[in-house]
C-alpha cells in the first residue's frame, strides 16, 4: 500500500440516542442522507463504540451486581466500587495492574485498557456500558447492513477512546473493523534512500479511528459516527482479519 493524497473526516449529525435493538447501520445511512453525503468506493465509516454497545444491549446496572471475594479485595485496595470491579473481572482475561487511578485489564478480546472498557460517560440512569461481545463481528454486521441499504461496501471501524502507556490523554482506537486491515506492513519496502525497511508497520485502523474521534468529539457533541475519505488505499472488498489482528501477542510483551 501507499499513502493517501489527503484524508477528510466528516461527523454525521442528528443521530439519535441509542437504545437496545436500534440499528446502527440504519441510523448511519439516515444521517448520510440528512447531511447530503453519498457513499463512494474507498469510504470508511467510523462508529463510536458506545452506540454499538447500546444497540446490542450491553448496558448494566451496577446495583444489580453481586461482587465476589476477589472484587471485594481489589475494591478495598483501590477504593473503587466493588460492583464495578466485579464487572471488570467478568470482562477481563487478566488484570495487569490495580491502582486507585485505574484497573489496567486485558479485555477478553485481547485489548489492554483501563477498566476493561467499562464506562459511565454519556450513559443514562446510573448504568455502565460494556464493550460489544465481539467488536469485529459487530463491525462486519454493520458493514453488511450498510451494503444492503445502499449497495456500497464501505469499511467500518468501531472506535473507543483509550489511554497509552507513558502518555497523557486518550486517543481514538480501533477495537473492531471490517473491510480494512488494522496494520499496513511495510517491511521489505525501501525508504527514500533505498534502505530496506526492517520494522515499519503502520497502525492504519487506529490512525483513522484517532482522526475520526477528533471530528466526532468526546463529550456532548452527539456525533457518534464519522465518514472518512481518502483512505481507499487500505479498504478491502473482504472483511479482513479484524482489529484483533493488530494486537501484539502476549508472548511478545516486553513489560511483564
């Protein structure tokens, strides 16, 4: 692959507050029509994780959670609510660090992030929101539904805001994708001076997610989806391997 001549991210406006059972694809297509946007080959639709999780019914009421012994122990050490800790444990394959600021968890999908992705921001009635059961499968389903509605097959990225080790602040990150590979492996190509690239892998899906997150906003903007143009180099006809293909294998973890 080569680079893009130019990238553009346009937030999709007027989308509703999502509830279980609502179709993310239907609302994306409606927003495209409302905003006067027509899908084209090579487009990428970036969707905020929250609306996907809400549509899939991933809301939980902490008051209904009964914490176990491990959750009670971690809650006492960190000053966090035992019910939330119990939910984090249920969504995680392992906890890497427990701290009052955050519980760093390896989510059962393999992603490493704070609190296993469980979030209460922009969620109603004191509930919290879990990630989709399978973000890559969710991205594939949204893509297929958009194709059924429009006849076009844009790539779909499901994005969430995640922190990074040794850096302050969050960045939009691809947790699920379809129609675009998470990584562009440039090893074996040459640089400007003919040297063979030895270790260059570009996090394409994450980079697009980060760009779209800036366009969508993180607070009360109410624009949980964006259309990204100019990334057609990386869009594929098939669904591709999903965002999980961009995760570093556990046996390559240099910080354990």
